[in-house]
C-alpha cells in the first residue's frame, strides 16, 4: 500500500534548487546580503548579468582574482549601479539578445543616497532592468555610518548616543513607485518564496523593476549571527517592514498580513536599539501603526481608481509603462 | 572595426574568474552546526518505546508499509495498543497549542492494521532456548523480541488461547478478538511456540522448565482480585470482577441479577460495568474517591458516562444488605478527601453517620489485582534494575516486575527484559541495568535532549485542528459488543501524520539548506551534509530548523 502525495508538507519552502552563489565568499557569518544574493540568483537563473557598485557586495564577491557568482558581474562606481545596468541592457539590445536579465544589486547607501540621482534618471527613462536594493540600514561596509535608510533611533558611528538618529527612514519604494514604473516591491530574506516570486515576476515585466530587500547585518545591527533570518521575520511580523508591491505607481498589493507583534520583539534583539527609552519605543510603535494605516489607505485608493488613460498609439511603445 | 571582442583585448580591465570556493572560510568559525536528532516528547512518554515521530514521518511521506514495519520493529501488538493504550504520548504533544495533540493512538491503530510485509525478519538461529511464562502483553513482547534476536522461544500459558489479560480482561467493544488473534498469529508465524493450557507449577514444574531452557521469563500479570473485606461478601451474587469479566468475554452468559453495583474506579471496574450494560444488566459504579482520582483511562470513564452508567462517587462499601437471603442493596459510607497518600491521590476519609444504601441485587468487586504465584518459588522477588529475579537465568516482566498496570507498560517491560535476556544468552553476563525502551532505538537520537515547545521554531507551523474521532452512538452500544471507536482509513491517517511537527526529527524540510548564506549545506541521499571547509558557523541553520534537529558545538582545533 502506498499513497501518492505531491508535496508531503505544504508548509515546507519550495525554492529553485540551482545555486549560483558559491561558498568561500567574504560575507561576515550570518550575512543577510549573502543570503539575499543566493535567493536572487535562484530566482533569476544563469542568464543574468549582475552590476555591483561600491557596497558590501563589492567585497563579498571576493578579492582579485576570485569571484563568488556563477554569472557575470560588473563592478562599478558607487553612484552608477542603475545607469551601468541600463548600459548593459543597451549593449544586449544591440546584440539582439532579450533573454538575459540585468540585475543592479546595490546597498542602501548606493541607492538611497549616493546612487539616487542616477537611479531616478534611469527609472524615469524606464530602463529595462531589475534593481534590488539590499538594505541593511547604514553604511555597514565602511564601518556603520548612518544613511537615509537608517531608521529612527538607531545607533550608528555617526549617530552615537545620545545623539541617535532623529529622522525616520526614507520611504524608497514609494519614491520609486511615484516614478510610475511598472513594478516596485518590498521583500525580506525571511520570506524567500515571496522574494523569489517577486524577482520572477520582475523578470517577466519590461521596464524598470525595483525591489527593496530588507536584510539583517549582525555586525552593524549588533545582533546574534544565528538570528539573521529570525530578526528579518520579526521586522515583517511586527509591521516595521511591510511586504507589498506597487504596479504602475497605483495598484498597491499587501503580500503578507503581519501578526503585529509588539515592536519590542524586533528592537530588543538588536544592540543598535538598546538605548531606546520607553518614550522612543512608543513613538516607533505609533509610527508603525500610522504607516500601516497609510499603506492600507493607498491600497484602497489604488483599487478604486480607474486605469490611467492610454497614450497615443504612435507613442505607446515609448511609454509602455503606462499600461494598457 | 573588430568583428568580435576577445577577452585578451580587455587585459587592462581587472577580470576575476577563479571561484571563491578556493577560499576556505570554514577557518573563521568557533562554533559549528551538526545534525543531531533529539527526543520528541511523545516518544519520551511512551512506556512501550514506540519511535512515534519517525513512524509518522514515514507515513506522512506515504510510505505506509514502511511505517507499519517501523512500528512493529520491537512492538508486536500495535493494532491492540492503538485500541487499548491510554496514550500518554498525547499529553505532552507539542502540537497541542497549534490545533490539538496528534491522535497517536488512531494512527497506531491504523498502522497496526496494515497488512503486508510488516514484520521484521528474525536473526539467524542462536541455538538458545527461552521459556516465557504468560502470554499477556509483556510475555508477547518478550517472546517476539527474543525470537527476532534468533532465539528459540516457547510460551507457556494456562488459558486456552494466548493473550493473557488482553483476552480475559479487555472487552471486545475495545479490542475485537480478530485483531488480537491476528497479532498473536504474526508472532506464532515467526516461530514462537505457544503451549496453551499449561500452568507452570501444576502441569510442568518450575525446576523442569528452568532445566530445559537457557532462560526463563515470568510474565504472569495480575489476575487475582483483592477481597472487599465486608460482611456478606460470600453471597453467591457477590462476584469477583476479573472472573466475571473472563466469563462474559468468553461468551458465557450466566444468569445475573437485573441491577448490580460495581465497586472500584479502575479499568476493570469500567470494563465490568460497560460489559454488564451490554448483557442487559443495569450497573452502578461505586468509587470511594472522585472522578479526578480514578485510575481508569479517562476515555473509558467518558465512554461509560456517555453510555449512561450512573456513578456513586465518594462512597465506600460497608456491608451487603440482605433480605430473606437475597441481596437488596449495598450499604455505603460517604467519604471526603483528605491528605494525599503514597500514590499522590487524596486519601478518602469516612464521614461519620453518613451511611446510605445503594439498591441492587448483586455486587461485583473490582478493587485491583495482584499476582498469583501459586506453584512458583516464593522468594523470586519482583526483579532488580535488570528485571532479573533472585535465581540466575530467571527474569520477570510486566505487572509482576513493576505493577504499572497498563498494556503499554507491559509491552515496554517485555521489550526491556528481552534485551537483558538476549545479552545474557550471548555473553553469559548481565548489564548493570535494563536499557530504557528509547535506548533500544536503532536510529541515533540524543536522548538527553528532549524537545520542548520552546525549542521549536513555530514560524513554520500554522494551527491545524485535530480531527474528530467517531464513537459508536451510545444507543447502539447496549446489547452489543461491537467496537466503539471507529477506525481511520489511509487518507485520514496520512493527513494526521502530516500534522505531526516531527519534533527533533529531521524530515528533510530543507530550511537549513535554503537559509545558509554560505551555501555550505548540501543535499545527500537521506539528509544533508555540512561543508565544514566553508561553513562560517553563523548558526542560522540551527535557528531556522523548525524542529530542533540541529545543534551547535564548539570547534576544537
């Protein structure tokens, strides 16, 4: 007697088996950026070219003559990830090849701050690239300086106690979405199936695709290495980092309804938040609740809007991002 | 213009092409993960040592026959145990807060009923002979395991058919006889010889038995009832519960009074009361403590109540009330609960002047049983830590050894004594103590590490409700010995096995593999290997294992 079962535990992860990240790379133990790249290449497969500006990954990929990825990588200057990727896309187009994904893979510094103008320019031109910002919420590679991705209250070497960062984190996905690109999304290393699905969806769309990937950084967050995935999950389950996607700047889809655990569950595991007073924590708690109300309002508005007007037919190719 | 750009034309561009696998990042670590299955709480609580989670894992994969064979590796009567065991495994089940404990007994019953190639092959003959006295659960388990070890086993029993108390004391509505017969036949087919109707000490002398065998195991069980010790007890309508049950279960239908009082709160009392109900007698149960202190299996009490059997709690019999030589009632004294006694239960204390009469025409006593050692040496003892008696080569098992009083504990006792006897027959020596049933597992498990709920990564589990277990409606039970609990089909059993969290038991879910930032875990046949040259020792695999099947240890260099 034997019973045929397609999958024997529906709760198991189902991910592509092929790995294009190699062992021996130079990421710190427990690095979320390394895990993120591993998952990204699982999703995109071998027909991918990766563009890496100055960021942790410029180091992780290995010193000359070593190379950690099973796909071609172009290492470029700090502020040029998006335009370099666009250049590669143009070169591929000249060769008549449209089966290769071009992945710009930059940190939060190279995206939120230093690479921002070139990213905005490439996005405005709707360059056909996938841009993933792996966000560890500070310049970790150079020694934990604050970036505009650093959240309120976090310790960094440039926001030491008691002068912790007073500003909130820049909302990068909404800024990119407001460029009206076909696809902008958030993702987390703790939700690998969601991340892989989003990359595969991005690959199927023409135009600029932006994915904001939240990752843990044991060295910079002052957290335990083994908790990297756990903390990333808590960022989502406390509501601090919502998982959602935006199509054409309008249609918001919330991908995961969090358990809304108390934010302290997330904060207490990271030394960078150790100094927070109950007042600070309460501000974070109320901010998370407010951001969620805002996100839900946007999702509701997007679903009630009629589709945008179609462009004149002769221009439809050039502005295809407006959708049909 | 060059038609094609070649790599050597790019010599001025730094170009890396050697894989980083040449960099041995494994030297960075000071702790490292390793796969180590741990003890699930269910198996830790199983007196018979069933390796529950691994059996459920096989079943969850759809490997039904493999799962059934795994279950029968040492336990010869899973179909029986699935029906009669009070399943202590379900109490500590980590699934409890996530939809309810796994219905292990229902799965065990299903696996026990699986036909096919489910019995392991015996080892080559050793030429050693073992006599097992008693064919109850302990005797069956000892015989089965010693036969599988290659010894020649003969079972002696004074009853007409094997099974001991399973046959004479457990009614068919809990254990249909074809189920028991099939499991006994499976043991017999292995080559175990059953000599029924032979009472050691009467039909064959104990010394003769000892002389003709290399080892003797005594597993006589508790069949002799304790007396009530009250006036009027010698009336013919005051019955010994064990004997009455044996008669009823053998199909005899003696003429019984219409209303009878059953005295006791154990399984025998429940079995007697529920059997009487089925032969047309109205029983009432009298017990000196409350429902909470009853030693009977909770489900049996629930079933008795569902069948409408009245209970008189906190009542102790004082005398049998007679009029003109006929019983008209049982006079009882009201009790109240005092301080806890040696068993941990609160001791009943009489309330003075509270006597009252429970009207009835007959009384059945079910006050617990003791061993009947008639015809055996009086100084055998009850066995030491190795279940060895005071005589060399003579061992004890089951209730005789520990008085645990459940079929499951008796099976465990039989398994343990078989291991001791096997060692004795092979080496002539005895171990310091009998191994625990868990120590006899063939699969390598860290027995010192029991998996508690807090050891699980519950992010990977969502609540799934425990399925309903269907009972025959109480109206249909009167006048019928049909099985009360309805069994499951293969689909239901597999679904339930898939609900198991597999605590401490790697089920190859691949979380460790997928979450490794260093791609240092690889799939191999039957599990995973860790690439120690590249593992940096972050421990994410240990943390993200849903079921605590990995551990971290310090690296020794």
